[in-house]
C-alpha cells in the first residue's frame, strides 16, 4: 500500500485535504472523499491525488 495526499479542489484552490493509505490513487480518492469518483475532464469541483513517494499527480471528478 502507498501513501497519498487527497485534496478536494474548487477550481485551482484546495478546500480540504486528507492523507490516505491505499493500493491505488483511484481507491485513495474514493476513501478520502467518501464519494464515488471518475476521471476528470474539466469539472470545477474535483479531486487531486498525489502519490507521496514519487509526487505523481492524478485527477478525478465526483460522479
């Protein structure tokens, strides 16, 4: 399992953040926000997930 920083975003501004231990960034986004997510396109409310070991960034949106 890896450590991820999960941030709920409003545009470019983080509105909340969580540290989550999970197998995948998708799972971290779901566990951290307690909401179902999908791949992000251009939504204003979205989730940024950063893998803490290599700083890889993943972007999701709420379903």
